[in-house]
C-alpha cells in the first residue's frame, strides 16, 4: 500500500502560503490539500482559483510538480470547476449534496483534465457511490464536519473507511480503475495508524502539521506509525 500525506493549507500561514507549500513538500509531504470554502455550503470562507494559480509554481517536490488536491466545499460546484482546472488543480473533489447532478459534475471534472473525487460528510450515506464508481479517482471520507480545521476526529469514520475500502477492492478486483481513499479531519500522529488500518491511503492533516514545530519531524512521525499498519 502506498500512503500519501496531504497537508491542508487551511492551517498554513496564508501570508506566506507559497513558502509554506514549498516547505511542507520538502519536509516529505506528497500532495497539497487545498480547501475551498464559500460561506454558503460551509460556514467559512477561504480561497479560490486565483490563489490556486499563485500556489501552483510552489507545489514542487524533488523538482517535479506535486499534485494539488482541491477540496470544494462550495455550492454550486460546476461553475467553478473549469477555473480550478485552469489554475492548475490535479484533483477536484466535491460533496454530492452541493451538486444537483453528481454524474455530470464528475464528467465535467474529467473533461477538464483533472482527477475527480466525491466527498462524503460524516452523515452522508455510502449509497452515493453506487452508480459512479467508474467515474471516480478519489473518495474522500470526512472525519469531521467540513468548515474548520482543528476539530476532533469522529470515530465512526473508521467503520466507513473499512466499508469503502471493501467497495474499492471489489471494484479493482472486477477490473476497475485505481481509486484513492482519502480521509480528512482530525488526523494526528496518535490516530493515523488506526485510520490506515481501516483502509485509508491518503491522509489530510492540517493542524497536525502546519504551525510551530518541525514539519519533517511531524510527517516522519506519521510515516513511522503508518509503517506499522
Ligand atoms: C475541514 C477541511 C480539512 C481541515 C483539516 O473542512 O476540509 O481539510 O483543514 O484540518 P485538521 O487536520 O486540522 O482537522
Ligand atoms: Zn479538506
């Protein structure tokens, strides 16, 4: 299993965002998780395509572009998708509740040249995955309610991850494409091993990585825990 660490820019110093992104990738992160909030679908407001475009040249790891994983917490979704694709997003994920036509939105994201993801809130049932597995490159399980960094991990997410891992493995066994299983919210050094054991392969962490302290040491501690999965 390949494990990917995806620091959330939500907890970075926005006044030094490019530097923060460079530093966290140099410290061993794999993916830049870019949280987009609209003060409508979620009660907070962050950044849009212009900031994504400004960050793009800084998202480099070992001399090569690192993926920018845009997590859209906005409604409506479709209007803004091409803008993020043009701004250099690699992955664009959205919440099914925020789109009137989930299949169409997934198709739009791929038509724009990006990988497509669906995000399930803590109370959102898995049946949203039923008819779209072949349209997905990523499934993101929220382990907090979206809107803020620094919240506590909701333990029920573990059972949900196990259930989605089964679905992905069955899909793969039937000849289906690769699908990343990402988790977002309250991921820390002390719970990442259990989350990995439940089936996640991509770990968003905001407050556990950004802020005071050595990013490389924090990411290394997470990887050491994951090595025990
Ligand atoms: C929450 C965001 C998360 C958040 C995670 O709505 O989608 O990406 O920044 O932050 P932590 O790791 O601090 O829970
Ligand atoms: Zn997020």
